[in-house]
């Protein structure tokens, strides 16, 4: 019989334990950023894609690689530049003279975790090549559709301070991302801990053993999608979305696709808290990273606008 | 309060129904105005109501802009204010035994409903319903009156309505063009439930009281015709208690203006006097000749005048036989009004004045030789007979309107208050229809006043306060008004009068002193009669019995004042008693038992003042303005307060204690209600406990914000104190989340006995503990 907490059979307990291990591993990789790692896990379990906007050297790539190691999938990295072509991401077909036929050479999207570094330096043409992959988990090359891994997960980064030679992501592409996060500088104690850990890591090789099997991740993602959301919570989500659309300082409110993503992220948050249903706390906790990537906010401090939005709508 | 999203509407569509409802409110109140109270009462009432409506409208619309709407609370509230007049009516019937016609109550219900809908008209769902209800009110009000002001309000309403319909049309056009449609319309479920309710009501009616079923065909209860009678009904065909204007074949009397006249066999005024006071004993002619100390030639003059006055001009003896136990004709009209008085009361309606007193009998004042002084004036197409020569700047203030509705008064004299300045009878526009009966009393030039006639009177109310510093003793009127009987004990009466007035200055203070002594020291005893051979009734009353009927009081006052040098006379007539004022019909019935005697004192410039010496009778004071009404109300309230000082003190102390400890008392009551309610479903129990904690936190000054989840709020709150509370908060917040948001099939969270946990929370997070939370940063 179902209960209020996720404590069914051993399979689910194992899944929860595995997710907890992933969280622990990522906390080792990126110290002092537990909240960021929680959001990354939420994004992963919600089958969304992540946009990380921050300065260089703050651990974006480290986080992506650590996540790829932990979930046991293939990891691919694309360094986006203006001369990057779509086929450099999706793959291309070449003629096999022996077999007298074209062979498809898969690109980096055919991996479980794709790190698109400095995505805003790629041309819009190349950026749009990612659209189909991110939205539909498939790519079409030479009119032939190629399916991607079910747990395909994109972590894109962009540097907010470099404006020259960049191509800002269009709203359509931004809406494909589930969340946007900023890693930020670690705390002083965390930096000392990081330095100490660096010495220890040089003495003993860090474990890169996968903690989640691909099939296990898919199972968890399906379980997350099935977590019930009460009608008042859905009403709360819709009211928040309406408030974002009617807000005078928001030019682009939450789209229905964004609303679906928000609900799924709240479900993932509830799963990470070992709860079998969604509460308004879950909705509020994931609101900032979910909304900040897709709202057209005309002010420099979008965080405060989103907090204000949450304050104006009554909780059911 | 439920929460819904607000939808912005154009200002015109929102504000116009409110404006239309206010116009409808003013129209209804104006149409219902019957003249029983000053117009400014109605204006103040409507103004206050309109201010309250606008204020509530603004408040509610601001709450609505923040997403707070009345939701499901609105319908019960609207129904509540609609049926409120019916509930008040029940209370009114029970406490004061008064009532209102059903149609008035229904109209008040619709009016309340329109006001409530107007407050909520910022919501599209109520916007149109409000306009429909206000339209009904306007139509109803315009049907029941043809008043010009009401008709002009109807035009204003029509203009607003046209503007509002234009706005609606453009809104719908815009909605069609943009492909959007309004989501908040009148709930469709009402389209089914209301007709269903009406059908059920009609089907159940035969099971109810037969009166209901019989009244249903006319929708309103009647005062007859269907073997039922409603004492509050305003229309009907039977002889109900209500006063109904006769239109064709009148079968009952009513103090209303109508063209229908009827014959009546009711007793005349002097039959009433004799039945009230008893008949005078038969006198010997020799005694009568001796008793009257009249100036030469006056006695014959008096007889001439009596012959002219027919029945009404009889002399009045203050010595009378004991009243018969079985009144002759009055049995038939006992409790039935002789006439009705509209306007302010108490009112002294003068019928005859007496000037000469022989110690036993008063003789009527000489008939007036005046032939002029009555002029016709057309005021608003209505003929008014103006009476000249009665103005006195010293005693007169505002003009006072009254209406007399004659039922069965057999006299041609018009009962009128002192200071009469104008008479209006519908369709009577000939001055020669009126004559002077006595110098200050007007009669109609016919056998008797037409019955069922409405007589409008205008008089100047005397203000005694303006006389306090005036000397009225010098205002000599004439010898007959200062005449004293020869056989009375003048010296004793004069010394008594001087003793009572003491060192008071000459003038009105002395008059007041005499009246005050008479009213306080002497007893009104209508059945007391002096010995039949008594030749000095005033001395007997003042010095020996100290009790008697009202005519003896009037005689004593007149004689005492004459001993002090004032000109006085005695007046007979009717007294409109304010205690008999009928709030429902806004009239005061004057019955046969209201015949009365009083005195008048001359104050100069051909003016007299009513002086009332009989205890229990009052003189009409000048009309008060707003300030005067307030002062009077405060004075009455203070008087009431003094009489109930103990009860009010107790109530005040209890109120202070309740106000001082109101939060603790409210908490105790709320906790008691939480405890006594049975533990139903665990989820409900959790939510009720959460509501209890929220209420306590609100009282403690740390309210829960609507934008915060309850579980997070509790955790943040308890984190300020010790670990135990944090654990309890964590456990309880998990249970709250489960109760509020978990699907129905999910069981209780493990390791949490919900009832025990809720009781722990209620016990731990008391009001005092939550106040400690507030003091912690």
C-alpha cells in the first residue's frame, strides 16, 4: 500500500540510495555547493537540460564530468566557437568506398551527458542544431532520424561577461532548458577543504566508478514523472504562471511548456526529499532556477522579481 | 476566502453597476418616503449607505487585485443580507409587536441584494446580476409613485444603463475579435437550480398554511378577499387594520386623502364630552344668575352666541356627575379614532375657548366678529386658506405642517393647533366656505366637517424658551381674560400662587413655576368629582382635595395665573397623544378618550401660549434641527443611562475586562471549540489543528503569510527556540503536507500518531509560547 513517503520495495530503496550516493559524490567533486548539486540532480531526474551561467574556473566542467562519471554514461564535451558547424554536434555521413554506401558518424550528442561549453559563442545555426536533440532526444541527418539515449542530458555553460563575438540564446532555445544555475564562488572554508582534497586526490586516484546504471536512471526518471500532484498544487502553479504573464516587469511569462517543466522539477524535488507527493515547498524551491531561464525580465535583478512573484500568490 | 486570479476589466463596466445600484437605492428610498420623518433623515441614511457601499467596493476590488475573492462565501453573504429584513421583521414582531407589509420587506430584501451585488460588481459574475436587480428596483419604485424627483432619478438610471450596455456591447465585440471570451459569467448552475427551486417551492406550497396557498395567486398577502387578513397589508378588499385609500366603494374609514365620502352615525363631539366627564347636574336658574359675575350685557351676549354655535357652543361646567359605567354610544367607537393626526405630536387641537369663569362654569369666548383675515392662496396648484394676524415674532418660529384626517367628528369647527396660519382641503378653493367660529378658531360654512376628509394645517409652533426673559404680564388682553369669580377664596389662592412663584422674575418663569407646582403636587384623577353643591371647584381642588380631572387642572392654572395678573383662558379640544403614535401608518389616532382641557396665557401681540398643567400631558416643542436632535438624543441617552446605572456599570466593567483580555478569551473559546469537536478524519483533524495554531500565531503577532507554506512557516518559527520544538515542528509539518497535499490513497506518515501529535502541538504551542517566539529574534 502506498504511503506518504517513498518507502516501498527494496528496488526503490536502492534507487534512493543510489541517488544519495550520486549526491555525495558530486558534493565531493564540487565542495560547498550542496544547493547547486541538488538542483542539478532535480534537473537530471526531471529529464531536463541545464544551463550554467558563470565565470570561468568555477567548476562547471568538473561538475558535468563528475555527473557523467556518477551516472555511468558516456560523456562528451563540445567547445562552442563561431566556426563550429551543426554536423560537429549531431554527426555526419561519409561514403564508405568498400561498402559503397554512406555511413553515419555520430557526433557528441550521442552520449548520456553532453557538456556544451560557452554555448553562446556558437552561431545560431549551430545552436539550433541542439534544439531537436534537446527537445525530442533525436537528431535528423540527411533526412534520417537517429534516436539519442533516453537519459540524454545537456549541460550548457555560458559566460555572462563576454559579449563580444557571442550570440545570445533565443527564447525558443532557452525554453528547452529546464533550469539555469549559477555556481558561484565557494565559501572560504570550502576552498580550504578543496585545496586539502586536491593533495589527497594526488595521492590516491579518485573513484570514477558509476553509481547509477543507465537503466536505473531511466527507471527513476519514470518514477519521478509518476509522483502525484494534487489539484491545489496544480492550481497554484497555474496561478503563478498567470501572475508571471500579468507582471508589469516581465515581458515574457511562463509558457505551457515551462509550466510542465516546472511541475516535473517539483516532482523531482519531492522525490529527492523521499516524499510521494508534491507540496508547495517543492514548487517554490525549484521556482528560481526554472523561471530565471525562461522569463523575459526587464530588470537587472531577476531574482528579486521572481521572489516577489512568489510572494504575491497565495499558497493553497 | 478562496483565491482566484483577478481579471482586469475596463473601469466603465465595473463602476457603472455600482452607480446604478446607488441611483436605484436613492429611488427606492425616495419612493417609500411617506413624510413621517424629516427628509434629511432619508438623505443621511442613503448617503451613509452609499458611502459604505463605495468603501466596501474599493476595499473588495483592492483585495481582488491581490487575488483574494470572496469565492464561495459570496453567495451565503448575499442571501444573508437579502433575507435580513425578514429576520429583523420577526424580531420586531416579537419585541415591539410592530410590523411591515410583506411587499416592503421583499423590496428591502431586493434593495439589500442590489447593494451587496454592487459591492461585488467588480467581478464580472456579479456585474450583470447587479444591474438586473437594480433595474427591478427602479421599475418597482417608479410604479409606486409619480414623484418628480423619482422620475428624474429614473432618467439618470436610464442614462447610466444605456452607457453600461454600450460598454458591454463593445466588450463582447472585442472578445469576439480577439477570440477571447469572458470566463467569469453568472454561474450556469444557477440557471438550473433557481427554476428547480421555484418549482419545488410551488409544489410544496399546498402543504404549507392555507393562507400561503390562497395568497400565492396574488403573490402578496392581502387584507381580505380570501378569508385571510394580514394586519400589515397595505392593500386589499376587506376591512383590515391597515388604512386604505378608497377608490370606488369604500367600506371602512381610513385617514387617507380620497374623494369618497360616507354617512356616519357616530356620536358628535359633545356626546363625547358628556361620556368622558359625565353630564353636568341640573342647576337652578337662580343659582346660575348669581354665580356669574359678568360685565353688564355680556350674559345676554353669551346666550346669543350659544344659539349661533348650535351644539358646539355650549358652556362647560366644572361640576359634573359621576360618569356612568356604561357609556351610551361610545361603546361602538371605543378604540376607534375620531380623527387621525399626521405630523409631530403631542398636539393640542383647539375646538373652543372659554374666558369667563363663575367658579363653577366656564363660558365660551365671544364669537368672532371678524369677517376678514381669511385669504385664498394657490401654492403649487393647491388652494390654501391663509389666516392673517396671528404672527408673533416673539413666540413663533418655524411653520409646522399637520394633517387631520376626519373620521366621525360631527362639528363644523376645524380642530387646529394654536397659531394656525393656513388650511388646505383638497379641491376647496373658496374662501366663503370658511368662517370664524371664535376669534382664533375657524369653522367651515356647513353643518359639519365632511367625513373622510384630509385637512392640511399649517401652524406656528410657539417656543417658550424665547419668552423666558420677556415680561408678558404687561400684555393685557382684556378684562374677561383676567376676570375672577367672586365666590372663590381669592386671598388663599393668591397667597398660594405667590408662595409658588417666590422671587421669580415676572414673565414666563412664573408661569412655569405655577405649572410645575400643579404638575408635581396634584394628582390627575379622572373619576374624582366634587360635591354637587360645590360652588368653588378651583379652591376645593387647590386647597382641599388636591386631585381632579384635567379640566380642573386647566381651571386652576387659569385662575392662579389670573391672580398673578396674567390674561388666561381655558381651551377644550383634543390631545394627540405621542404614546399612541402608530409607527406603521405614521399617524396618531385621536379617540373619544382624548378630549382634553388646557389653559392658554396671553403673551402679547395678539398671541397666546399653550400652558399644560395636567400631569402626563406635554406641549409640542418647536421642531429641532440636526443639532437639536443630537442634543435631545444625547440627553435621552444620558437619562436612560442614569436609570440603568447599575446594569450599565456591570456591562461596562465586563466589556473592559473582555476588551482587555479579548485575545485570551478568544483563544480559550477557539481551543474549546477545537477540543469539543469530534475527531473526524485524521486529515481534517490536522488541518483544524493547523488553523488553531495559525489563529494563535495571529493573536501573538506573528501571523502566517499567505505566500509561505505552513510547514516552512512552522519550521522557521520553532527554529527560534529549543530543539524539542524544532522536532515537533518538523514532524507536524510533515503531517500537514500529507494532510493538505497527499493523494487520498496515501496512508498516514509512518511513526506519526496523528491525534496524539495534534494534541501535543495544541498543548505545546500555546498563545503564551507563541508570544515567546515573537520576542526571540
